[in-house]
C-alpha cells in the first residue's frame, strides 16, 4: 500500500516534448533581450531530465 502512495505520477512523453519545445521556444523568443537565455534553457532542460530519471527509477517488480 505504501508503494502505491509513494509511486511517482506518470509523465507522458508528449507532455515532456511539449514542455521542452515551449522552454526552447521562449528562450529563442527572448534571446534579443537575454542572450544567455538559450544556454540557461538548455542547462535547465538537461538538469530536469536528469533529475526525473534519477529520482524516479523504474520499478523492477510487478504489483500483485
């Protein structure tokens, strides 16, 4: 029961892709104002992807 309560929410690939495209699109849009925006966005995307993979590893067992 505790495993079900602590299990992470599923994150769909389409939502992850849409979030990444939105972040990069906004960084490119505001690039004339903040030239380092694209670098900051890429660092943020890579760190968020790494954190999602490391904090919520795939379960190696099946729920009965």
